[in-house]
C-alpha cells in the first residue's frame, strides 16, 4: 500500500495583478524525500515555498499537510504544525550570541505553551532546553561559535545558524531558500553535507530552492523544474536535468552535471 504524501499541493495559482507567478502547480511530496526546486529568477520557486508556508495565499488551489488543509492558515500556525523554512538572507539577531539566537528561537516556539524566552533560565525544564540547544549546535557544527555574536560569523556559519534556528521546533518538513547562496565554492559541499546530515538525522522531509546544479544533482532524490510559474519537469535529477525544456529554459544547453547521487566522483567532493 502506497504511503499517503506528507504534503500535497493541488492546482496552486498565484497572480499579482496581470502577472501570474504560479499556474496550476501540483506536487505530492512523500515523507523523507529530498526535493530540489530549480528555475530561473522569477520562475515561481519561492512563490511556491511562500504559499506552502503561509507567507502568500494562493489565488486558487489547495495545500494539505498530513491530510489537513493548511491553505488559509497563517505562517505561525503552519510552523507550529511542523512546516518550517529558512531564508536566502539569514534572519538572525546579530547582537546576540549563537547560543542566545537558538534560545530565542526556542522561546518563540514555546509561546503556545505560555512560555517565554525571558523565563527560560528559571523554568524547571531549563536544563532540557539547554540540552536541546547544545544538541542542535553540535549537529550544525556551531559549538565553537556558541558565544560569538551572530554579526561576526562567516557567511556559511550564518546559513547554518539560520537553518538551526528553524529546527528548534522539531519540524517534519523543512523548506530551504538557496541554502548555498553566498557561500564560497570550496565550502558549499561541506556546508550542505552538514545541513543534510542534520536534517536527515531528525527524519525531516526537505524541499530546497537552488541555482547550483551540482548541489541539486548531489543532494536531491527528486527535482521540480519551474518556468514562468509552471512545473515543466518533475522526476529524478538525471532525467530532469537532461530534459530538453529544462536545459533550454533553466540550466542552459552546455551545462553538464557530474555529481548525481550514485556517481563515484561524489566521494571526492
């Protein structure tokens, strides 16, 4: 018996006046999948993520998470249900340390239980809170930066902290908006390895927007290719990246992807 998808988007459309940002977008996402979203700027990738997370309401269509209709729910309620996201530009408290950024995130997540960040150090379960924060820092390689203010962190570490903050609520789905943008080429695989290992250790389903086709090939088990608000290809990375429309409208005909899952060359990256 086939497992029910954890996330189902059906017939999503989004218009801004005369501009159509999404047109009849449909996707069923299975639990534990790693899905890469590709497309040129303005193709509809981030619009799709924003609709799933409640930051944009679709003009038509529906979104179901674990069979519950979340189409019209506000972002915070969707997050509490288990759908989190990171942003292309990290959303951090620059004056606070890495540890305190995570504690703030934990406090915000706890608000539904009448808890607050200000009471974290005095609550009976504060030891558990600190243990949770320490575990997250270890998983994302942040222990050595725990007392440093976010403003001084290198770009890759800021990305890690932003995603780590999204993990404090123990989401079931994580949507990443360009996780390797702004990261040096020689660091991107190491950073992405750490992100994916941390998310998969928690059993999180992942959707990520990415322009780097080597990253998409290496980490995705499925790719959705967007063009002018539509999904023009949906399948395993090798097939999608070889699709004639995708090569023409998304990656260019001369691109060669060498880092697909299962490629022996991956072991050296």
